[in-house]
C-alpha cells in the first residue's frame, strides 16, 4: 500500500504523541492561517513524503502540520496547509492521497475548508457555508476519484454518498457559532458544486449551476470528501464565500445597445465585476479568522 511509505517517514519525523491525530484539516485557498494556533507544532514538507505531490497554487503551502488545537489539553490534529487540485495536472489519486494517509494515521473526523464563489444571491461575500450536499459534474461524467481497480478490497466498491456530510459535525458548527456569538448571517448552509476549473464560470454556467441547485462553486473538496467517506471518516466541509459568481438576470443585447446609440439614446455601459484569485486570497486573509474560530470551537465541542 503506497500510504505505508509516507507513514514510515512520518513515524521518523513526528513525535509519538502527535502521530495519531484525531482530526484532519485541509486548508483552502488563503486559509492556511487556520493552523497558526497549533501548539507543539511540527511541520513536514510534502517533498519528504512519498506519494505527496506539490501544491503549486498561490495561497497553498506544500506543508503538513501536526500539533494540538483547541482549548485545554487540545485535540491532536494534522493539517494540510495546501491542497492538490486536478487542474494543476495532478492525478485524482494524488489529489486524495493525503486523505488516505490521514485515514491510516487514525484520523476519524476530517474538516475540509475551501474558498468558493457564491451562486446563491442570498450569500454575501465573507459568509461561511456549512456544506450539506454537493453536485459534482466531474464525478458523474468520468472524473470520479474512485474510478479504477480497487486499491483496498476491504473498502466498498459502490459507495453511497447520500449522507456524506456528518449531521452531528454540522450541528456542532452552529453550536460553536452560538457560543462564539457569531451573527446569524455570517453562517449559512448550502450545496457545493465541484467544477474542474481552472477557468471561473461564465454567466451562463453560473446560471446553470444555480439552476440545478448549487449555492456555492469551487474547484476542489469533492474528491477529498469522496475518499474520506470511502475511508470511513466523518466529513465536515466549510466553504468561505470569497466572491459572487456574477449571474446577470438576462443577456444585455448589443443590438439594443447599438440601436439606442443610433437613436441618440446611449445607455450607460454596465461593467460586470471580474473575479480573480488575488481577490479570493484577499478575502481569505480578511475572513479566515472566522473559519479558524469555528474550527477551534468545534474541536472543543467534539
Ligand atoms: O478550493 P480551494 O483550494 O480553496 O481554492 C479555490 O480558489 C481557487 C480559485 O480562486 C480554486 O482552486 C478554487 O477551488
Ligand atoms: N469555480 C470557482 N471556484 C472559485 N473559488 C473561489 N471563487 C470561485 C468561483 O467563483 N468559481
């Protein structure tokens, strides 16, 4: 099993008391600050770990962090300070490899975070969405992380995904928000759409994804979720809304525009906002603290 070689290295580099983390954390774009409150922190670079590839996206570090998080004695956790995306050219098996290593280390609960665009107009930028379901067009159309021969025959061949997102962990997030007196609108529930990226959505694609029931959209997370469920972990996903996916109500006809100009009634040009990864990272920096406080409080409540 490929994970065993990585585990062997981790046994040499991580002190025994941190070698069996209870919780795994994956930090989304610009969210690696989540791990700044780890105590007794031990950092392991991905290039030391067989099977790990490199996080090449700005806002992601190729580092695995071990330590204690939460108040009191703290909970032993392992955190990926950067993830792998298929659009970087990584195979899906590489994208989910760290999740499988976490499972072999004994991780029971995995907290997966991401930066996402809002499709639901009710979700303001800065909102944290507790994901309760997903729509994964790639999964349904031949880009499923579980395609291929089974690496481990003890795992199920046909994995049900109908109750993927742990209800009890989701409830803990809302309890945590209550204890932290976080205002109601700062936290929402929703469905995450996974797209391959790296292009952001056109307006028509945004309308399509909204139309089929998605609240937020991003280019990650679902492969990790699927692997984590296959490995039997409890899954929590928090999406930080970093931008709105611009979905104009209707197409603004250029014919109408030209005809109005010819008639001498030019209309003010409407310029739609254009999303950028810089904006995504800036929002992560601004609001990452909210995700971090929620994660810390949930750890206390586990
Ligand atoms: O999902 P994470 O890794 O948080 O990153 C999100 O932000 C990047 C786009 O700005 C994409 O990688 C998208 O998936
Ligand atoms: N696909 C997608 N991913 C994102 N990640 C952060 N924002 C976005 C977005 O608007 N679309």
